[in-house]
């Protein structure tokens, strides 16, 4: 039995099969010859081999994890299965497991690791920018670092909250025992990990100079390293699409009795609106990247103007995905914000309907704005007023989120715990991010800010300042529930203050630097900007240091101290806190029935007693 | 809710309103008189002037909202937080919304957004595109005569052609002062972006595409040129310094250029708005 | 071994592993060509530097991983090396002798077939003084845009005898000799590149060797 | 994370999931997947009309780049017929006629695979290559990736048929052996009560998905071959 476990379908087998698969694919690719790929001989570029290698490698990896068992069985007509009964023991975290809580924690660790790699790249970029001239990273490496940082963050953080938190919490919050498609849920995670490994191989093939946007025709022209970017983003796109599909289906079909749409926790609404975008936007990205792949291998001419293609085509297709993408990054954070605020203000969510319409409104409007990334490109110049309007309209639903947050703070009994601090920081950062966004949405001022460090600082305020802060808020809030162990609150607050201050010291000045004329992704800059850039680099290193505080807290609390958190340390009233920590495998013994009020906080009269939880699901017998 | 608590909340609301008004009253003059006029990219060109004005208006519209949100958060955290050691376990008041304030918020934000959109569009048309790339057929263009300059992006250098001087191509960008300039930006390979910072001009250079931008420089001087779109290995080194000179100086300079580059000019293709240079792709 | 000790050991091992990983990553990124200190000759007419280069159509497997790529080579005390990062003294006249063994590709922008920024304003092509060449027969250019320097390099005629194969080539093979001088001017860190789309098999002929330091691109440190 | 690892639930008190949940999931999932598929091809649709309208250097569709209309029409017809068949088959199954479902399904499967074969013939015989202008690029990429989707969908149909054939003897209360589903005897699977009970919703979901994909196929045919 033990031996069987060792040679069975697990991570070890997966890695071995993945590597074998890669080399088999590489060899297969080397067999391709035809006049349209004659360029291979004279350019030393093995794009075809590399693409096929990546594809077969991922295939081998998934087979090794055991993802092939089920489809093959089904081909033979074996019946469908609800899900494998979860194997007990630590090993289930190292392989294919269909328990949504295990997948959630796998996501937390896996994505966390890749976020820190992306952050390391950011540190290296800032190190280069201490001086106005190239001094640290040789040759193409600076651009490669920029590309790796952007691509890694964009690819991983899109699932950064839906992966860990939504996978873990949404089924519990809607009173279900599982996601709608548990195997697909596991698949999305392992696809993401495979993709991350692929992106890391870019440096082995000469890196890529295209940044995370990979504009054509530069991407057609670049060295082999860019194939890793293409494969990474295509696989991440697939993972995102399936994750979104699973999430939407779960919220639609798996809700418990009494959990009507009007009673969904706002967190679930945030994930739901995100999941809709995640379902529909990535397919466009995937087909775009497949076109690029064909341009690079079969010599099609989608983005090559000299055989009838167009560089505008890529910009249109990419941003048609790309703009929903950036709201995929913003919406789940809003969900976490509005979910945590009531707990620590001890008040119901203020303006529930307004918040929901805000989330859905953003999701809807995000489809109509993509050409504001192309204001200076000369595409449809006559349409710029329309895109200016649609872009600025987005600040209305965003304003809903703000007014709901402010209303929830109003007259509450605010407890400044670490999750609460991260939420307040979210409000501040996203305010700055939103205001700077107005400059970019307004064409005349966009003339100067477009493609400068201003726009870079802007989206770091909205993505890092909002998404990453709510990510950490979520970790400090829910990790006790997920692991049953308390994180050190003092260290948490230290982490917060260092991160918050150094974050603003980093990106606040960058807004100004952009206004003063520093273009994005340029390794050199004008001498008069050196002082500001050095300051930014130093505070960026502090920002990196704050992450070390977090890691130390994480390891210290979870490995050494291991202080039990109890079932409901925050005295929250939402359902997941009524379950034992950590949540048992099947969540509930009997599916709960939900009451009318998702946020039963607050006193009706000044002399009221602490109110009781709205739902009391039967606790699993231990 | 008991009357005492209601009175308390009314007092808080009045305080927040007062603070917001005061802060806005203090901030607005500073924004209009101090910050606004010093907004980039400077007032030496028509495009620059319109952008500075635009930035100032945006700041003015933003100020009250920013003040309100910041003061509200700060005040609530200070006034409503539970002090450490306060063992009162009661919850906050069960307020689930407040229709009037929701309506007011929606109305004000909508008004601001619509104003900004209309103002931005008007400003865009009034200022001939404010120096931004307007594609091959610009809708907002200056009346009267314009001086055409072509900007050719290539990996990794900008070169410039002056059609009104026999299409002479030069390595430096020199412009006559007080003259309405019409930039025609195009590329021979990857996507570049022509950014003349002090002029307040930015226009992407796409292969096989003509992108037009207008600007009029008021006084002589120099300006920095950067590539603002990632274009490959030497993107970070694709910068240069341009000069704005008087009409007469310009005439002598361009004559000099025509003499200096006589050698290569004979081989130049006829001036056109886009080029499809040989060798074709993959030929090498 | 107690549980606590095991935990500590595991954490320490993890930290070490990550540290090694980061170290390897950073070393990989910093690694690359080491600058070649070009020797300075003190002649009667003051300091002067001699730079001897050759350009070849295919660098060959001996000198580079990408054997089919076009490349510059530099002669370091009698031996040809593939190094494109050089250190030159400031305010010094550099005499460049360049042997081109590559064929004729043609410029995308004919304007760049005109020499700029040279001492004396002209260069010698096989001893003949010129200021520009026909862009269609250009094989490469040697350009340091930061110093306003650009020199077009004539390509070898396609049906000339005894064409050179893989680098390094020697003067017995068909080649064009270009000599010119430029002044390094003030201290700085400049890039140099080729403007001729000579990268076979890449879109616009501008990928691969044209976008990789060590082939058709490099740095000049003027100190 | 020992608590997590050693945490255990008493399965005896865990009630089993109601079987129609899976059917509902399948139907919803089919709709969502179809919408994602549509967005995948929207990119190609946009590409077609955008490049056609630009017609850079007159290279949208040079002389001699002609799509094989006859073969294309045959593909479209095969796909459409197959989709209609599956709708009929699904109705039969809902009426409880499993043998009719099988026979119709087999025909639909054959038609779908025929479309794939025809597409391969098109690629082998088409008179232009990927470098011959933008239309050629769009044509080859779009029809190629469409066939990838067709193959995947045919796999689903094959799954339905295989299950139906395997259990053709059994009544509605067929009970699989434990672990049979997961295909790994060492991973126990708690299988649904009866594999037959999933057949009808599965067939409905499949018919919808295949119907949408066939619709996309007809649009593909109109755009690539007709206009």
C-alpha cells in the first residue's frame, strides 16, 4: 500500500512525466520541415519544437497527477463520480485533490510562491533604476526582468483571490459541500503551476523584451524566450476561464435552501462578478496568443503589416481581454473589503443593493473601455470621446463601493485589527489609484501620462494597493479559519505599517516622476530624475522587506507557536465562522437553511444585547 | 434608534460636513493658483497649455470628493473606534442604508463624470488634439497653414523628414518657432511612440500607419524626445534632444542639412506618409 | 531529534535553499560579457586607440551557441574574440579597422547609408575615401548614436571567389576593408548597434543577433 | 498543518447529495462553456473583418487565394446534420428510448468525425500557404482551431455513447462497483446511485453545446467560404 502510494499518481510522477513529455515534444518539433518554416535553419530559432515541448510537457505533468484517469475511464463508459473521497493526511496537498478547501490552500501556497518571485524581479528592476544608466543587469536582462515581473504578477494575481479565498469560502458561504466541478477546480490550480514553471524557463531561452503586453510585431520578432510568455499566458487564460466557469456554475446551482440572490454575502457577489469576466475575457486572449504562435511558427501574417496583417489588430484584441482583466484584479478585492468591514465595525453592510449593483456595473462597463489604452495610437481617433466617457463612467459604480464602505464605517464600533487596517488602506490606495486614473482617462492629459511611469504607478495603486492589500487582509482574516491557528497580531500590524508607508513612498513619487517625463520600461532616464528614483528604489526595498515580516509571521505562527485560533476569533456572524476551525471535510453534516439577513449585526436599540448568529448549521460530529 | 444616539450622529455629520467645506476652501485656491499652473508639461506650446489647463480642471473637480472621502475615513476611525480596554461588547447601530445620501452621492458623481467627459472632449477638439496622435485623418486640426514634419521610428532611432524642403531626411529634430507644426509619425518596423515631452506631443509609430499630431511652439529652446512604447533591446536608449529655433536660423540649418546629407538623399524613397521598405520580412 | 529541532532544521534548510536559488538567479542575470579594456597607444601626436573588428555572416559553433547568427568580432592582442562591450578612454581618437566578410543586405532606411560623426568627415573603403555608399549594397553599419557616429559597411559581392564560412575569417578570403576614426568625447556609457536588417530568419531582419548583446549590439564605456 | 491533515469527518452522518444536482451543473456548465467558446471565435471574427477592412498593401486576399467551396460546404453540412441528430437523440433519451439514442448518436459521431477528416483534406489540398496574405492566415487558423473544438466535443459524445452501450443491459438502477468511476482502485470513489440517471441531462447538455458549436461552424462557413 505504501509503495503503491509512492509510485502512484503524485507530484513526483507528474514532474518526471512533465520533463519527459517536454523532451519528446522537442524532438517531435524538430521533425517539422516545410518551406514556410525554412527560417528555422538560418535563425537558430526552434519555436515549433519549444511550443510542442511545452504542450506535451504540460500534458505529461497532468497525466502524472492523475488527471487522465477520469477521462479515460469515461471513454470506456465507466460511470461519472461525484468526486474522489478525500484521502486523509498531508499527501493530499501534494497532488490531485478535489476538496475545495484543499485546493484553496494549494492556491494560497502556490500563488504566494510565484507572487514572491514576481516581487523579487521588481526589487531587481528597482536596483537597476538607482542610476540613470544601465549598470546592473547585462544585455536584454533588464527588459526580461520587466516582462517576467509584469507577466508573473498579471498571470498569477488574476487568480490571487478567486483561487485561494473564493475556492475555499464560496461553497461554504452558499451552504454547499463542494464546487460544481471539483475536478476542473483542481485542474485550474495545477495548470497554473505548470504555467508558472514554463514562464520561469524564459530566461533559459534568451528572455523576452516585450513586457507583459507583448505588443506585435515586436513579439513576432523576439527571441525564443517569448514563446514561454505566450505558452504561460495561454495556459493561465485556460485556467482562468475554467475557474470562472466553475465559480459561476457553483453560485448558480449549488446554493443552499434560503440562500436567494438577495442574501448572497457581498464577498460571493464580488467573486461572482469577477468570475463572469474570467469566463468570457480569457478566451479572446487565448485565441490572440494562438495567432501570435502561428505568426512565429507557421509564418502567418496576422500582425505583420508586410503580408496584410496589422499591429493595431493585436492591440485591439489584447486590450479587449486586457481591460476586463484589470477589473478581474479589482473586483474580488472589493468583495473582501465589504465582507470584512461589517465584522469590525459591528454593523450591517451599508447599502447592500448599491454595492451589488456597483460590482455588476463595473463588470459590465469593463467591456466598453478597452481603447482608452490606445488613445495615442491613432486608432479610431474619432471614437476617443466615447471611450473617454465610458472610462469615466466606471467611476460611478466604483463610487458605489466607496459610499458603501464609508456608510459601513459610519457610526460603527470600529475595531482596528490587522484585517481592518488593510481594508482602510485599501480605501486610501484605491482612492489615489482612481483619481490618477481620471488623468489617464482624459485624453488631453493622457498625452503626457500615457506610457509613462504615471500610468505604471496608477495601476500599481489599483492592483497592488488594492488587490494585494485586500489579499493580505483576507489572509489575516481567514487563515485562522483555514488552518485553525492564530497569526501573531503584533507582527501583522508591523507588517501592515511598514507595507503601507513604504508602498506610498514608492508609488506616490512615481506618479510625479511620470508627470516629469519618465517613460515606462526604459533602462535609462534623464539625470534630473536620479534623486527621486533613488528614493523610490530605497522605499521599494522597504516594501520588499515588509513581505519578509509577513513570511516570518507566517512561519513563526504556523510552525512554531501554533496557538489555536478557536472557531470564531473575530466574533463574526457569517456562516464560515460558525463551523469548527479548520472546516471539516464535508463542511456541513446537514445542508443549512439560510435566514433573510446576511449581515445580522447591529443593535436595534441602544440597550440591545449582543445579537445572535443568523444561521446555526449543525456542527459535524467530531 | 434612541434619540441621544441620533443627536450624536447628527453632530458627527455636521462636523464632517464642516471639515470638508473648510478643507476644500483651503485646498482649492492652492490647487488653482499654485499646483495647477505648475502642472506638466509646461506652457511653452499650444498642446502644453491645453494639457496644463486640463490637468488643473481635473484637480479642481477631484478636490472636494477627495477631501470628503479622506476626512470621512479619518473622522470615523478617530470618533467611532473602540478604545483598547473598552469592554462594551455592544454592536454599532443597525443602519442598512440611507436613501437621501445615496441619491446625493449618485447625483454629484454623475454630474462630475458627465462634466469631465464633455469638458475633455471639448478641450480635445478645441486644442487640435492637445498634441496627441490622431490617426491618419485628424478630426481636430488647426485652420490655416501647417508645417509638415515626418517622424520615422525605426529600431532604434528616430529620423525626420521635411517634405517642404524636398523631403530632406535628418537625424536631429529642429523646429521653427511660432509655426503650426503637423507631425506625421510612422514606423519602419516595431511599434514605437514619439514623445516630445516639453512640447506635450505623443503619438505612436506603427508600421505602415500614418499618425498625425499638431503643436505650435511659442518660444525657442530645447526639448527631450523619448520612445514611449516598448520597441525592443534599445528601447531605453531611443532618446534625443530636439531644438526650437527662429525662422531664419531654421532656414540656414535646413540648408546645411541638405548639403551634408546630399550623399544619401539621392537614394531616399519619394516622400510618402508610410513606407514599405525593402528588404521584406524574413529576407534579411 | 525533538520535534522542535526538526522544525528548526526544516526552516533553516528551506531558507538556505531559497537563498541559493536567489543567488543563482542574480548571478545568472549579472553574468555576461566582461568589458574588453582596449589598449591605449601613446604616439607622438598624443593618445590614440586602435580597434580592429570583423563582421561575419555566420559566427559558427566554435564561438557562440547560435552558430547561424551574424556577428561582430574584435581582435584582442592578435586573437579574434566575440566580445562587444569595450572600454575606451575619453576625449581620444579611435582608429577603427573593420574587415567585413558578410554579403550585401541593404538598408531599410537609405538615410543611414551616410557616414556621420567621423574625424575628417569621411571613411576609407578599401583605401578609397567616401562619405556614403549605395544603401542596397550595405552589409552592416557601425553606429554609436550617443556619439552621433554611424558608418555604413559595404557588403561583399555575392559572386566573389572564396567566400568566408564560419568565423573567424582571415584576410585571404573575400572581404571589404573599412577604416575610419572617431573621437570618444566625454565620459559616458553608450550603446552601439547595427542598423542593417541583417538577422536572417527574423521579422524585419531585426531579431536574434540584432537584439542580443554580443552579436550585432554592444556597449562602449568611455572612461 | 497537522489539524488539517488529521481532521476527519464521520461520513455516516453526511447525507448524500441529491442526484439531480449533477444534471443541473451539467446544463449550466454547458451554457457557460458555449459562451466561452463563442468569445474564443469572436476574436477570429473581429480579426477577419478588421484585416479585411484595412487590406494593408492590398494583401488581404491576393489573386489565386481561393477557398475550396465544395469541401467547405460539405464540412458545414456534416456538422449541422450531426448537431440535428444529437438533438433528436437527446429527445429520444428523454422519452426513455435508449437504443434509438445510441443509433442516432453513432450517426452523429460519424458525421462529426467526417467533418474533421474533410477539414484535413482541405488543408492537404488547399492551394495557398499561411504566408499568402491575411485571408490565408485567418482561413487556416480559424478553420483549424474550429476542428480542435469539434474533436473535443466528439469526445464528449463518445463518452455518452460508451456509457450507454456499457449499461445497455442494465435497468435504470445500474450500480457500479466502488472505485470504478475514479479508475484507481486505491482511490475509493463514492459514485452516484445510477450512471443511467445522468444520461439524459448529459445528452441534453451535450446537444446544446454541440448545437452552439455547429452554429459557429455554419457562421465560419459563411464567412470563410461564401463572402
